[in-house]
C-alpha cells in the first residue's frame, strides 16, 4: 500500500485522484480515492463512505500496526534494526569456521556482511520508488517490482515464514533458555529446585510473557522494547566472547575436521552447511521497509537519509558483536562447538561452567531469554499487521481493542502449538532458510532494483545487481540441496509433541 503525495503550487487548490493500485496480498485490486491538497495527503470523507468497498489507502494505512504511527526517529530505528539483526543464530558462527578454516571463514563472513549491507541500501532506496509513494511492506514492493502474481508468489511465503517461523523458533529457544536459567538459580535440595517443569510448560510461560508485552499497538510503540532486546543481545554475546578470551583456549582443541569428511558429498555438505550458517546469521530484511515506514516524510523531505543513518549506526555495532564471537569462539573451543542448538553457549556452559560464576552464566541465559522475548515482538508485528488488515479492509473501520487482543492471542496460540508440535524446527533451519531467508536477503532486492529503477542494460549497476541476484539464487539452490543431503545422511530427530 502506498501513500501518494503530489505537490501543487496553489495551496488552496484541492484535487481528487483515482488510483488503481494492487492491494496487499490478501485482497484483490481496489479503487482507492484520496484527496491531494498542497503537499499533504488527506482522505476524502465522502469517498470513504459513499461507495461500498475498502477505505482509502491513507486511511487504511493509519489503522494498521506497521504504519499507524509515523513518529519514529533515528534512535528508534536503530533499536529495531539491532533487535532484529542480532539473533541467536550468531551462536553457531564458530562452528561454521570448522569446515571453512580461519581464512575462508573470515572471508565468507565479511562477504556476507558487505552483501547484506548493500541489499539493505537497495531496500532503503526503494522504499519510495517514485516521489510521494511509500512502500512500507516487503510484499507490496515485490508486487510493484515483479507484478501481482509473481510478486506474491516470491514474497508471501518467505515473509510469512520469517514472521511466524521466527516466532516459533524464538519460543523454542526462549523456553529452553528459561528452563536453563531456572535450573541454574534453583539448585537441587532447595524449595524451587524440587519443582521441575516440562518443556511445554516453559514454552507456555514464554508465550504468555511475549503476548502480554505484545499488546503495544504498533511498531513505533515498541521502540523501548527493541532497545531492551538490543542491549540484551549485545550483552550475552559480548560476555561470552570476552570470558572465552580471559579463560584461554580449551585443552585438546582441534581446528580441522577428519580427512574422510573433507571430500565427496560429506565435504560438500559440511562446507555448504557452514556457508548457510553464516548467511542465515544476517537476517531482518523482511523488516527493513517496515522499520523505515515508521519514519516521517513528505514531498520535500524523504525518510531515506534518516533511515540510512540508522542503518549505518546499527551496522557498526552488529559486526562488533558477530566477528569477535566467531573468531574468539573458534579459537577457544574449535571442534568442540556443535553446529546446532545454542552452539558456543552450550560448549561454554559445559567446559567453563565449573570455573565461571553461577551468577554470570545465569545472567547470560537471562539476557538470551530477554532477547528472544523482545525479538518476538518485532517479528510478530508483520503477522499482526496482516491479521488486522483483513479485519479493517472488510469492516471498513479501525480494529477495536478487543479484536486486536483476540487476533494477537490467536497468533500467539498458533505459534505456541507449532513450537510444541515441532520442537525440532531448528534442525530444519538450513533447509527452510535456504528457501526463504537467503533469497529474500541476498537476491530479491537486487532484482527489485533493476525492475523498478531500470538502469541502462550492461551498465555497472545493472551488471552488479544482476550478478549478485543470480549468484544469490544459485547459492540458495546449493544450500537447499546440501540441507536435504544432510537430512538424508544424518536423519532427523522428529520428536513431535515432545519439547
């Protein structure tokens, strides 16, 4: 959905334009009637009620969680970017170095970081594809770039998976972190130590806490929640790698894999899995346009500069967390870090738990839990927005408070059920991530820029974006094949309904 701003020299003149625009993916195209006066956009009162059908686009935008508030600042955007950009996947980075080695590990990590920063710049630039039109949703931009049918086909599944699927993964990770924190502070023999809860109970507790916090009305209103999550994420990652340096390298550490696993399909699977881990660490592209949509703009002042300033600040902090964690973690623990679960945190707890204060380890798990709870809010917001759009578009009015609460409880209950039913979802991350995260992050923005900006064929930007986009698609296919091979070779512990 876009907001149209057309400057008119005569401040007193008012014109009514009919815009035939494709609606969001859940509806068919509608005729949107708005009033354009001077450099601002206002809804036509008569048009909103005279004819049956959905309300004007500007009015509808002001009812939905992602675009209800345009009062965001650089500080709030940085908070959102850090909260969504630093995730638990970073704990697996040292394991990726085992298959790639020191040199190629650092090179691949640097390439992935630079590539993601570039595609982020493309999305920030495409947020206003034409002057006065804003695309505050990834699916909407995909429809503009690729057409209605292809745009929906390419974008809906990745975006919805990264919204709902990420929330499910956060429930699994956050619930297990809560359990570990409880076990640390409640030793055997104490009153609370005798009261053990099942994994399902911890998932339910995590979901309830997340839904209580999730009652904030819109994306801009959870800026402080995102700030808390960013601080927590930086806290547990920094604590892990600084303690790993201070305690030194573990005895018997090896930095290589067995010769039998370096060649053939085994070697291909290990290297592809390592590259996949690095690529999947850089996430959050499904939220770039949405975060930029919280910033104010008009026909004279675009939000592009303030958003890019926020990106640069956050992308200075992100590598300061990820690079030391990967390098120091591999140096300290080498082949002892598992390529699944909580990675380096699991190894740290097992190998350094005895000579580390219980308070410090408990603090790490507490920070991880807070990070998961706050990340749940920002990743759930696109799903909340979509659910409320269905209601607002059909009822032609803002979603009442009790309906909003009901819709969010429904989403929370659905993600909780999936987390309990499929607690092994993290094992499928390389496969599903290859189909969703990687193309959405590294390929689609390049093709979108070519389609919308239409650079001269065979020019520098045209070749760069076409090459990166095609390489991203090829890499996605390779990672999918490798993930399928690893699942067929190693099997899958499908513990349904047994978290």
